[in-house]
């Protein structure tokens, strides 16, 4: 390619990928398969690597990150980032309304209500339609420009398509980690022995400040915008500004509402009090803004906050109860978690008896004493938390809690690494919950999927001296299982059948199951596909491990260390002897045609000419996409014999095309 041709090709790929990204993230549609999309992206990544000077400012490769920022530039905000006054009752809100009415000298006015999103505020600057800066709040006057990390947010336009835009403008909003992503992230961290994060907001905040934007991209942050600033925006009301942002394809939460008076505002507040729990992110209140911008100017600002807006904070449901004691749980990796044992109390629909206290720092922060009355809350998360001590009720004779020094399970002295908040029991090989925890990890659905075994059975197997490591499971015989409490002929047969069936689990699953620290499901998959077999993986050097996708120093070290241990080598050879899969059967799907280019399919029922898995492969090989559930964005439901009536009904309702096996074959032609 000549340089002008390369330039043209880069422009074409950039536009194409941005078009498909936009279609997918803004409109929930797709015109090409994931495979085709990845191909385009790969091509662009390679070209940008070879010709970095030709990379465009709105390049979609920034979405997957890869930029390392050692220090974020500290820059001044063009308009200071103020905070909002808070109110907690209808009375206080009516007082605000009176102040507004007075400030506007009896002129009529309207309000615009939005939810108060519990994330991290961000200010985004656009020049000539291009996103140029993404600045954190900082102290309100200056903040950090975290642009590389902001660009990983898929719903955020890097370039505004609309032609009719001001030369320069700024939008502000809230970056957040969707609740679902937060839970998944924590589950993954738990699985690989990393400390879990306390809440989504702080995690989002920490994520925005990470140096490696590729890591940020994996976390899948999202963003809602709620404020448009600039000199040439040509809008007279906040509502117009919101509509304008929507038309420029910024993501605005659809929960807003214009209210004609404070009574309507109160109704809005009531409406969302419960319903907000169903939203994809945490919210902690409502923001009420005077809608008309010239009225906003008339009302102005105090030193800290606008007089034209206020926040109404929902009361977090909170109760006070007695802290009866603290117990300590030891997990698979030896991490110790303190748990508050509470006098049972009714809170938001359930009786609460226990709450996690996370680690020793948290106990110190709360300054807990056994016998204290503590406040317990349920936030957006399901697990209750102790938020503070009711000091008015404290008995002065109570002594501060001293954290345990020895493992409550095996008596070994606990250790605490310098940079970690958790205490650990180092007795990996002899501490009961660590041993049984490793087996529970091994059998879980995401790993070997032995559902005939549960935690209680594993504990019994261990207590009877029958199972100490996963490999022991494959040596169990009928007589031994019959020794378990409640096990009869049939349950024994089922248990052994489940263990036997697990031998078919993929190498990817086996690699996750053996519980190498920091090797979660995704990393296990990448390692298995990169090294292809256990043998190759075990003999890989530290440097070779680093060459695998997703593998950094921490993981490479952990994997290398794991396979160096004699006990682990022995365990692996026993698992091999038992007949587990030690080779990856993954093959890159070969593309035959693009006859189904980008169309999505759900298959249901049974077919004459295909097994279900085969039909899925055919769809992918012809450029289509297989989805698991029927939704509005689905293109076809391929209905075989005995198609589920619920699926069919849903497809009919949503106007999804229902096709037979024969009609599907017509599509291939
Ligand atoms: S408007 C002049 N709207 O709450 C301030 N803020 O305590 C204009 N926030 O820093 C802010 N949801 O981070 C506004 N719908 C919303 C909001 C919102 C959350 C945050 C924002 C702000 C803080 C104020």
C-alpha cells in the first residue's frame, strides 16, 4: 500500500468500526458478526502499529485501551465543578421551592428531575466534534485528565456525527460501574483469590485512575450525561440541552421528567424510591433543577453550589442492633474475613443476623466493641453492612476489639502482607476450609461442573479422610461413598456418575478448576488456547507465559510458581491418569460464506438435519451470530420441532421473524 492508500484504509476502517460500535452500543443492533467485527479491529490495530503517525483521534482501538499513563496531567476546569445542596425531607424541599419562587420574583417556572447517580463525576470536552479531554472533579477547580481511560467507555462518542454542533462544548456526567459488572468483577476476584471490592462507586473511581487503559477497558465502565456547558449551545432550557445531548448520541438516563411544580417533583421522588433498585446502577437520590437556563442564571450560585438545583437524598434504610460478637471465616485461599454476629433485626424485607466486616482495617475504622449498638444498612447490594456505632448507647466499659492472631480453624499464626488488607492463614495443606474450599472450587459449575456433589458432602468426605485433593475424588468407590450420612444405593450411583461425567470437561475448565491463584475463567481459557496442552503450559518458561494474551507479571509468576511445586505436579499427574482433558479442542471457526452476514439467531427445538451444536456452528461459519434468548434486537428464531411455546410467543410479540429449518437453509443459499 502507498502512504495515501494506507491513510485511506485507516480512515475507512475507523469509520466502519465506529459505525458498527455505535449501532451496537447506542441502538442495540448489529449488521455484522462478532467475528467480522474482530477481523476489522485486528486489521486496524495492525495498521496503526505499523503507521502510528496515521492513527486518527477517534480511532476505535482506543476502546480496548493499551495506553499506559504514568501520571495524569492536572488541569484547570473551565467552569468550576460544584456540588449540590442536600435535602432529606419534603419540608426541606418545599423550603427550596420557596427560595426559588422568591428569587424569581413570582415568575412562573418549571423543574426538571433526574436521578442522582452514584458514580464519579466527569467533565468531557469536545472540540470540532472530537473528544479531547476527560477531567475528573478533583477539588472542583482542577482535576486530572484521564482521557485514555474515558475513551474505553463504549457508549461515549469519540466523535460527534451530527454536523450542527458548536465548535467547542463541554458535557458533564457520571461514570459508573454497572451493578452487574461490579458483581461479576467481585465474583471473578473471589474465584482467583484477590480481595473483593467494597462498593461499585469506589471501584469506578479507582478504575478511572488506573494506569493501564487495557485493564480499564475490561472493567466495562459506563457513563450517563446530565449537563451541557459552553457559549454557543443555543438552548434555552435544561430539557432542550438534554434532548440535544441525546441527539448527539450521548447516553442520557431515560429516567428524567419535567415537573410543573413541587408536588409533581414529590411524586417523581416517590415513584423512584423503590423502582430505582431495578436500574443498572446505584442511585442515592433525585436531582431537582430549575428548567429555564436564564432563570438559572438569575438565581446564580452560592460559594459551593447552585441556587437553581438541589439534591433530595433517599434515606438508606437503617436499623440499630447489638453486636453480639465477631466470628472469622477462612476461605479457599486462606484469606480471613471477619463477620459481625448481630442480634437478629428486621431490615428491608429480611431478618439480618450477620454482616461482613471485610478486614481488620474496617473494624478499626468503625472502632467496634463487642456489645456496641451498631447501625446496619442495606445499600443497593444485597449483603447488609455495618455503617457506624451508635455512640450514644455505648457502654464505656466495653473494650476495643483486638483482631485474632491465629487461625480460628487450625490455630496457625496468621500473616498479613505489607500491601494487603486481609490476614491470611498460611497453612494451605492442613487447614480444613482451605482444603475443602479448593475442592468446592474444583467442582463448581464454571469448572468441572459436578452437581452431584455439594459443600456439605465435600466436608464429610474430608472428615472421613476420603478426599484431601480434587484427584482423590476420582479414586472414590461405592463402599466409601456409602459411608456418607444419608447416602443410599441410588444417591451413591448418581454421585459417582457425576464425577465420571466430569472427565469430559474441557481443558479450559480443568485449568480453571485446579485453582491457580489469579487464574480466573477468562485467563484459563486464554492460557489453554495459547499453549494448547497441559504439557506445553507446564514446561513454559516465565517469559513464554508472558507472551500469552491477558497474562502479565503477576499471573505469569503465579502460574510458574504453581507448576514448580512438587505436590501440584503430583496432583496434575494423578488427574491425568484419571482421564481428565489435558488438551484444548478449541478451533478458530472457519468462515465458509457471509450469507448470514451479521444476522442474529436463536435456535429452539430439535431439527432433522442438524444437531443443535452443529446448527450453531453452521450459523457462525456463514457469518451469523447465535444468541441465547429472544429479544427485540433478534433477527430470527429458528424453530425446530417442539419449540418452546414461551420463546415462540415472545418472538411473535416482539415481531421477530420465526423460520423453519427449511427456510433457514434457503437463507444459506
Ligand atoms: S447536576 C452544579 N445531575 O452529584 C452541579 N449531578 O453533589 C450540577 N450527580 O458532582 C450537577 N447525578 O457528580 C447533577 N443527575 C445529576 C447527578 C449529579 C449525580 C452528582 C455529581 C455532582 C454531585 C453533586
